[in-house]
C-alpha cells in the first residue's frame, strides 16, 4: 500500500491518501473555510464518501488546490476560490442593469461597495424591480442564464384588469410571441382589487421583457413587475436598494439549481 497510510479518527483506524499535492491545503480545511461545516464534520463527510475532487471520491488526508481543483459536496460544486464573490441585490425601479450607462443613469454597480470587477447575472429592465445576483463567477453566471439549464425565476406582476381563467391558462401553456412560443409557466392569481389583479408567474426562459410581453399578449399589461425569486434564492426582508453577500450554502444551492452542469460551451477546470 505505497500510496496509503493509517490515521486515527475517534477510536477507529481508516485508510487515508498520502497527499498527491504536498503543497496544497488539507481538504477538510478548505471545506470548512467554504462553510460546509467544522473540520471534524467535514472529515466525517469525506469518510462517508460525500466529497469528490475533480470527479473522484475523496479520501481523508487529501490535499487540494482551491484555485484549480473542482470540489463537490453531494455532487454539487463547492465554491472554494477566494477571489470569487456573490452578491444579492434588490434592484429598485429606475436603476439600470449594466456595469456602465452612457446616459449617466444609476446602475446596479453603483449600489454596491465592492471594488472588485463584478457583473449582473441576467437583466431586469429599467422599470422592473427585484432580486438580481452580481458576481465575478463566470461559470455560475452562464449556467444560471442559459435557457437549456432551466433555472426558474419567479415574478410578482401587478396587471391592468383581471385576467380570466382562460387567459391564465394561456400563460401556463405558452404564449405565441414574435420570437416564438414561450415555455409553460407556473401562474397563480394572488390578488384582485379595484378592477386590477396581481399574479405570481415563474418562468425558466430569459427572453427580453418576456413577462411583460406575455401579459400584454393576453390583454393585461403589467403595471409593476418585481422579481421575487431566482432558483432557490428569495429574500422578502431585503429592501429595495439593499444588498447582501450570498452565503456559501446559497451559492451551492444555485449550483444545484443548474443541475451542477456548466452551460454549453463552458469547460470547468
């Protein structure tokens, strides 16, 4: 057993791998730093074969390079690169979803204190509000926005008038727009007041102004549009204009929402 040695864990002896990269960090230390759990808990996850490195089940004692090795917990990518940042912003109406606006309007980057080069994931038009992720994690950003990976976004739309059951069924089954038939949506009528209505609508496509165009197509233009969820991420306590850093578990959940797959054309290290 030239590549294995014994190391104690509690009262048991287990086989551990002699470090293939002696200059790397211990795997359990990297996992703990990424928020998976304490080092002792992470050691247990390794022993229980829940951790993979570069596609292979890890063995206790493994050393890794966080900047280049791909580490997974329960087959979901763990973000270990120290240079990656992930923010959640509640974009107010009237703020532009770009890094720079030639007209001098306020952008989403103006609302964040970060000096790092980050970018918004997807878009919300000028008049729309709600949640948006900003990051320098290019692989995650492309996976979240690629239509083939089907990450769902949920919106609250205040409409002019009250749609009929038939109109709501059209939204659920697909609307023929100028750029083709939309995919089925999850739609719920949430409120009726003063001759108008509000609906919750969840879609996994990312066409330009899609929800607005779908609602216009059924004869009920949008009066106000708020994105309230991106995949598994929601935060009703986050006020317009406010932001926060996504937790390591939230970043993992976003990776999980993409099926832990890179967008087509993207090769992970």
